[in-house]
C-alpha cells in the first residue's frame, strides 16, 4: 500500500502536556485503513509506569543523547521542562517517508519549529509535514494533569507554566484542535488529514 502512496503525510501533533497528544497518535495508528505509523521520539526523562523503551519512547541517558546530537543524528531536539531533552531521529522520519509511509508523531512546540527549519534541507519533509496544535483551557488542563496522579505540586506548576508558553505559539500552526472529548478530538484530526490529502493529491 505504501509503495503507491506518492504523497505521504507526516502529521505532527503538538500541545500542552495532558492535552491528549499520545492518545490521538495511538488511535490514528490503530486505524489500519489510514495507513499511519508512529514515529518513536527520544527522551532523557525516566519512563513512567507502563512505558516501554522502543515502544512509547527511546529512553536515553543524557550522555548518550548528547553523543547523538553531536553526531547530527537528530532531525530536531529541544530542552523541555528545564532539564529534559526530547528529539526525533532523522532516520526515523525521512526513510519511512521515502517509502511512502504516512507518519504521526507527538512533538513539542519547540520541536515543530525545528522541523520547519529543516524543511529547506529535506524537500520530502517540507511536502509531507502537517503540524497540528491541540488547544485546551488552563482549567481543563490542570484537571487532567491532577487526574493523572503522577506529578507533585512543583511539577504541576512547571507544566502549567510551560503550557502557557506553548499556547502562545498556537497561532503559528496551520491546523488547530480545540480539545473536547476524545472522540471529538479524533474526528477533528481525521478532518485535518483529509484536508491535507486533498491539498497534496
């Protein structure tokens, strides 16, 4: 199927923590008729309960992450929440796109800016990139973070501050989802994908 896809899409979903980015990525991949694979991004943060290395993220030590940065292996990377790094390896994006594979990734706002900056060097990336921002009210966001039950008060405050900065960048995105229920958000994502396909068809 992918061999016939001459206009693959790279859907990049950004938004505040707990806005549902990972859920949307997972749901998109689980719809086989849509033909999407998830790009596994890399982080220096510790795995949360239930997270598996190489499935949810590539979990690297800060030292190994830095080695890969110096070797030029990342398409984008950024500091997030002050002391953690997240990034996307170039090989995990460009090679699948060249085979016609649709991709989806959960990337922070800084990462999307870095991907845009790489577009002049990677024409295939420029043609396929579909950035989507999930907008969520501060009240709903804090409720979701607390419901998750994994962060202390200091971490919640840090995440809320980061979210405020991320929301300020929402206007830079061609596509936005104003978060509601999970089904509503997914329906909005599918509509964005159909629009992107029609523009590239």
